[in-house]
C-alpha cells in the first residue's frame, strides 16, 4: 500500500498552473481577466472609457460609460512543470469571463458579468506493470460567479461615482482516485491468494454560499482630468461544498455513500488603483488587491492518507501597466487607431509558499466604425514556491476578447 500512496503522491505532484491547490479551490483567476486587462498586466481597474465596461473588483467604473458594451473573452494557455529530469505539459482552453454593461443616463449604469473565479482540472494515469502498480487521478473543479452590478455618478459632484455588485456563486467539484492491486507487502507464499482488484474513491458535489445568496463588493471612484482613482471593499463569505463520497472495488461493489460538507472561509478583500493619463492618449496605471487569510482550507482527503488541509497565507496582487489608446477618428491610419498595451504583475497566492510573476503585452484591433474591437493579449510567467518538494512552473497564454459597443435604445442619428 505504501508504494501505491507514493505513486499517487507522485502523480499529485503534477498539479501545476490551474491545478495548484486541487484539493482546495484550485487556481484563482485574477479579477478583471478580460483580454484588454490581461494585455496591460491586469492593471487598469480605474481606467474609464466606452470599451472598459464591467469590472468585478471596481463596479463604480462603469458609471462613466456612455455606450452599451458587450465583452466576450477566451483563453488558450500552455503550462509546464519541471523537476530534476521530469517534465509535464498541459494545454487548456476556456472562457474565463463575459460581461455586458448598459448605461441609463442620469439613472446610472447596470451591468452583469459571468466570471470563472476558481478553476482546476487534471486527468492522468500512472502504471508500473512490473511492480503491479496502477494509479488513475482525475479532478474537475470550477467556481463561477454571476455578478450583477450597478453604478451611478453623484448628481452634485459628477467626477465621483459609487458602485455595488452582488456575487452569486455556482459550480461543482469532482474527484476520482483509483489505485490498482499491490501485493508487495504480502508474503510470497501467500501472494497467490490476492486478487486484481482496483479500489476507487469518487467524490462529487456543488459549490454555494453558506447563509446567504451572495457576497458583495462596494466601490467608489474619482475621475479627474488627468488621473482617476478607485477604492473597493469585498465582504467576507463562506463557501459550502456539499459532497458525496463513494468507495468502490473494481467498479462492482460500492459501499454506502458518505455525505459530508466542507466549508471554506474566504476573507474580505481590499482593492485600490490609479490611472494617470498624459498627452491625451497615453495611460500608466497600477492596481493592488489584498486579503488576509487566517484559516486553512479543508481538503477532500478521502481514504488515501493525503493532507487534511491546504495551508494558506495572505494573498495579494500588484499589477502595473501601460496603454496607448487608439484614435477614435475613423479616417486616421489603421495603425494609429490600434490600441497598444503592456504590463506586469506579482501575485502572492492564497496557498502557502506559492507566488506568481508574469508579464504581458497586447493590441486592440478596431473593427468597423461603431467601436467594435478585437483584443489580443499574450501573457507568460512563472509560479514559484519555497517548498523544494513542489515543481517549478511556467506558463504562456493567448487571450482573445471581442468587444461590441453600441447605442442601444437610441434611434439612428441620436
């Protein structure tokens, strides 16, 4: 059995990139994961403009929009893990976010976003025929949020806006661990009596918020002639994961399922940021978000003697970026109408001893006269750990965003 556990832990060591913290929440996607935000290092939550739209960390921003904005975002990334002479690669395609904002003049701006907050997935097999070892591992976990937002500018002081959003959580978690037969611990003269029985541990369940339908974000923003600032507060909440565990022998015999609930207390988050504009079209920006975790996360440890908890730490994200806005004059050259971006970030994960350093650049391609844009961002970086037992990790990804801008509800010529 010890060899089975060793093999299982070896395969579990492949949990990298979006698979970090598989037994916990997985990878946390940085708030504001649109292609435009990614192109400038995930900075710019304080930047306003008709194509900026919904921000899950700063709902007050959308109060300055004057046009309806629809934003669809897609991500293709390749992640690798290396240790000694071992190498592992995984590719992933996802749609981390989509959002819609609808300005209503003096009545403020309403928006809604669908955001993949946490995600993790892996499917791997390990088999050693000579030693009669077999391990199969599969994780699928995703926490999505439906986020309606509302923001309005103060009628007596128009440079300031207030915004709020509600985060309705949905998602699922499933894990399958299968161990093949191992009679290495049995006396040779008795080994003939053992069977080729696979033992499988299946766990599945849904995510929701305990004691409430949603958690909330409140924000305020100031937009000046040259500089814009925002500050936001996101309330703490408790995630509830109702699980059913089934223990099976060679898919034939199933013990009575076990039902239990694990709870994860997610702390409050503070965020702030600034955008400074100069020479009309050039922008430099910086964002900071911070949360103080004080509780470890209960793992779905099951029966394989895995770690019972994932240790946590204070997590924060610091990002800086640059953007040169494209000209809004249709008769200017196409190169001048394009938007150019670059940025970098440092993120301390919620998982103890895990940090991330990344950089990116991006381009916005205008499509037609109405303001529709195709955003492209290329990002890459590394994830580091102080634990020598973990794998070194690197990643590179491509994000595509389609942004549609229009004057819905207005007749032509208005």
